[in-house]
């Protein structure tokens, strides 16, 4: 699916953007991104043994150990800082690189489920929706977690061909655990749906996939134990117990009793955010479903081809994510980030097939212009750098 021109353009574009970020001393107006970049810079000033235990250092008027999540989001920026790159800008370099990686992984995943043409189209279409503009240039967990999720399901698919991809399954799970702790549950959900629906051609390999997930879970437990022991040596305190209290102690689980209205508001929030952030592809998906509802019901009665199983797995992932998140009293648009992108991938493919004339021009340009998806990505990131302070937040 990816040509040499694509890979070279993406690599060159990332280097160009990295240079611009460093020379312009870029900092984000997004509070979370600025916080993570500043903490990364403080960590880089200390010894490597302290990298596992970041602090607030007075940021956001807070003091003490930073236990919002494990320290994985800081590791790559601090490593780049060790190579001489200004660490605050390194945090954004990692963020923009993770965003590009997610695009590539999404395109490859779609090409495995449907076709290379769909994968190529998704590489472009996913760049043209509100969530892409909002998160174009950030330093946060979301793209790292999405990359781990997409990498996990691609590794599970590759297990059909070779046992060695079990190492990539474990790597994706461990990376997600170190980046955002309890949110690794969304990777487990995606893996379960992928194994059950098996949405790619070829004989199933559920035995291999389940064994790889079991080994990955064991790797997560081992890394969690190591992390806690290392954290204890550095700080004299455990990490996971206070972290769990931090994450769950302030969370109230809403019910259908006296809190029914609040629960409905949360459900509406977690439905509305993906629909808006994944527009117009989410709208195309709904319109196509409405237009073809009768034939869809008929197709579901027949044996399901791989592409139909992929549609069902993606739709169930979005619905299950909404169901998991809605009862919590803590809510934010970033929590449904992975569900938003899965909805966008599904919507982009369905819209392309329902209204092929919309993407015929795109396909023709892609065939004539080498590296089109990467060039578009480079132009959009540079436009964000140039015009960012003047752009409204489409929230």
C-alpha cells in the first residue's frame, strides 16, 4: 500500500517539521500539551534514574509527584533531549510523529480488511476532519495510545503468517500500559473484537492470537511489577496503588436512578463527540446506513465476508467504548479519541463505497502525484504552525 515515495516523503516531512519546531521554539497553547512538554524538559535536567518519577514542579499550581499516568509519555522526548534536541520541542516532535504513524497504521489496517485503494484513500481522508485539526500538533497521550492500539491489531493479524509477531503484541500492550495505565483496557477490547470477528482474509489463527495476548498480559504484569519496584527505589513510595486511587477514587459511577439525567448527558456527550470529530465521514456512514438499511439486514443474514466482519468489529468497538465511558462522572473528549478514529476509518471507507464519485478525483490525483498523503500531511502541519495562533478551536 505504501510506496517508496510515500515513506521518503513522510520521513523528510517529519525532519522538516522537526527543524521548524526547534528553530521556532514552538510551544502549544493547549494546556495539557504545554504541561507534558514542560515536565519532559524538567525530567531531562535530572539523572535517568529519576525519569520514572516526574513531579509537578509547581506547574498548574501543583506540587509533589506527578501520578496522573505512568511516565511513558515523557520517555521519548527525554531521550531526544539526550541527543541534543531542546526537550520541550522534542515533545511536539514526538507528538507529530505519532500522529503520522497513526495515519500510516490506519491505512495499512484498512488495506488488510478491504483493499489497498481504500487504505490509500483513508490516508488522505483521515487528515480532513475536525479531530485531525484539533490534535494536529500536540504533546499528549492520545496518538501514542492510538498507535499502540492499531499496532496491536495489525500484529494480531500478522500472527496468521508468523509466530514472531507475538513480540509486537506484547510490545503494544506494554507501551500502552506505560503511557496511559488503566486505559490499556481499550486495547484489550479491540483485541477481543478482532479475535472474535477475524476481519481479514485467510484461515483464522485464534489459538495463536489468544496465546500471544496471554503472553502480552504476562509481560504487562512483569513490567508493572518492575515499574513499581523502580518507582519505590527512587521515591520511597509505591506507584500503582496511589495511581489507582487517583484515577478511580474521584470517579462516581452514574446509575439510572436519581442520576439518570446526568447519565443521559454523558451518553449524549460520548455519542456527539465522535460524530462531530469524525465528520464528514461519520455523517456519510449514517447516511449510507439509512439508505441501505434493507439490503444491510439482508446481507447480515448471509455468511459474513471479511469486510462485513470488519465493519461489525469497528462499530462494536465504538459502541462498547461509549458504554464503558458513559457511567463515569469524569468525562473528556480525549477519552473517546480511539473510538473517534475507528468511527472515522469506518465512515471513510463506507462513504467512499456509497458515493464513489466523491473520491474518484482523489484516486486519480494519488496515482499521478507520488507521495500525495505525506505531502498533504506536511502541508497541513506547516499551515498549523504558521496559522495556529489565529485558528479557532473547532470544539
